[in-house]
């Protein structure tokens, strides 16, 4: 017989920058992960204080680079409202890459399924 293997961790470094709305992906992860499993991912960060023209938008933005940036508040809202069995255990500001010699602001998010 064939047994289905499930992950105990999923890592998506520099992947979610190509997705705007993270809700469907996080919902799918919620269904695949078992209790105590973790999801670790990075996003580029968009800060509405530094970019006041963004106030009131969805919380994710397509940048001229062709990659999406996400607000921390958007990530927290999606997880808290759309994925009730997921909980953020760590959210850190990072520099995921440099572009044209300039640091790109990002977030490293670690989530656990409860």
C-alpha cells in the first residue's frame, strides 16, 4: 500500500513576491499542514507610512519590478481572519535581497498550525 507523506514544514523563500492575494495560498497551506507543522515564507514589505499613496488599498501592491510587496498588517489580517487554525509565531524584518545595490525591505514570517 502507498501511504501519503505530509510535510512537517513548508518553506517558501522569495516565492510569495510573485503573488498578490495570499489568502488562497495560506488557506491551502492550512489544509495541507498538520497540527504543529510550520510554514515559513518571505515577502517584500510595503509600508504605508513610507508610501502614503497606498493608504486604503488591499495591503499588497504590484511594484515596477514585477514583484508584489505586502503590508505586515495585511499578512496578520489574512491569517487571523481567513486562516483561524494558523498562528504567527515569528515575524521579522529582513533584507531578502539587494537590487541595484539597494537593500529590499522584507518580512520573514513563521506560522504554526494549531
